[in-house]
């Protein structure tokens, strides 16, 4: 797994949240003459902690000699020379990613930082003037909290990246044999056009091969969406819906007359990536048409300003078909779940992931009598912002 780039802007935000906007280097470095001579005692304490935990000890024993001590010595030294500055945060971020490669239980990492906190508290109480202790301890606590926050962010991001790479790798590997199976079955159908038994079996195999190939494509699309950062551009909702409608029509040949749109001028511009929003609404429209009345399908979309959430639009998609079973709300947004035998179950999950990226949300509810209401909350675009 390749190491992820350091998200400098996000780490600076973390530092600001914890009241360490300037890194508090001056306040911490002021007492470097008290703490730096304790560096050996500090790494001894960390090493003793590691050796009491079997999982950590095994990893430690299989690392180059001195790596653990050097890593924690650098953390300690940077804290008392540069404070919680950029160099300090970069060091912690890289450590968090390294912990994933070593498959360490993150709870132990949190315990190690807590031990570091305790060590510095004891040293401060022992050697700092009484009047200086509260402010120093408070600052050191925030620096340790920052370390935990940055390290956890790196750990989660790296672990997620590993999972994504595995899933995408499997998806790519599945597509090749599935394509070969599909091609072979089509050849079989051409060679035996009049053999009913052979044709029946071949058509079942072909249908499943096509479904598997579509599922592999959807998995890749889902993974790509989760990895792309949100882009808050100006998105014309009418154009987005037209893009989505065309995608759905290409796949299912839904008559254009079945689709109706009513947009309030105050809720006709959204803030987001138009291409991703097209995917979002294509997923929702496809789902709406699948469950609409098959004899006379009607799907309507309305957009109005949200009455409860300033700066957001309330986009409602209604179909005239089967009412949604609200007890299945959790399942509906889970990948691979679908009541349609030929579907892959990625439409609604993909739509919700995109909505969440833009601080939006999606809910489903049955209509009285017949039909389903899907409500999407998305931020509106405000000119000049």
C-alpha cells in the first residue's frame, strides 16, 4: 500500500480546534531544558509499555533495532523543540499510517499516548513552578489530544485505503473471467440456435454473467466515489436531472412523458459536482422507475427551499408504483441488497454516499395508497460564495 499524502490543511484545522493555532511552540519549548534530558527515561517507559502487550511486543521484536525508540524519541523531541507545529504533525501522521502496515490494534496506540501524557504530567508536577503547572499541563494535554486525532485520522484513512484496494482488486479480477464466460456463452448460443435445452441453460448463464459484470462495474464506481473529494461547484439542477434522465432512459427505455419536473427558482441551483450529482439522481430515478406502475409509469421531481434547513433544497421524487416498506430502510441503503432479482443493489447506497459528501441526506417513505416518496436534502448554490 502506498502512503497517502499528508492532508496539511485538515491537520491545521485540527490544531485550531484544539486551541493550538500557533503550535504553542513557545510555551512548550520554554521548558525544554527540564524535559529533553528525560528523553531516555521517556522512551524506556514506552518500550516497557510495549513489552507488556504481546501483540505489540511481537511487532517490536520483528522491527529493526531501535526503530520504536527512535520514533517515540522523535515525537518527544519535536514536541519540546517545535511544539505542535507542522513537522510534529507530519511525524504523527506518518506514524499512524505505519501502524496500519504493522496491523496494530489502535486501542494500544491510544494507551501509549495516555502513558506519554502521564509521564509528562509527573515531570511537570515534580520540576515546574507551581504557578506554571496548570497552563503547561493544559497545553501538553492538547498536544497529546492532537497527536491522537492526527494519528487516528491517518490510521482510519490508511485502513480504509487498504480495504478499497482489496475490493477494487477483486472487482477487476472478477471482470476478466466474467467477460470470457459471457463471450463463450454467446458463441454457444450461435452454434446451437435450435437446441432448446442448451439454449435455456446458456441464457441463464449469460444473464448471470452480465449481472456479475454490471456488479463489478458498480463496485468500482462506488469505490471511486468514496475516494473523490467533494467539489462545491455551481450545479444547475435542471441540467443535472436531464443528464440523469438520459442515463436511465439508455438503460431502461422509459418514455420521456413519464418524467415530470417542477423546480422552484430558489432551489434550482445546487452546490456540488454536476457529474456526481448526475450519478446521484440517475440512481434515484432508476430506482423510482423500477418500482413505478409498469403499465403507466409516472415519476415526478420537485425542488423547493428547505423549510427547516437554511441554505438547502428539498428535492422530492415521487413514483406511482409499489409503496416502500419502511421497515426495510436500513437494508435499502446497504450495498448488494435489492428486491429486484437482476439488480446489483448499489443504486441507493451510491446515491447516499454522494449526498453525504455534500452534507446532504436521502430518506424514503411510503405514500398513502400507492407510491413512494424519496426526499433528498442538498445545499443550494449561493452566488459569490
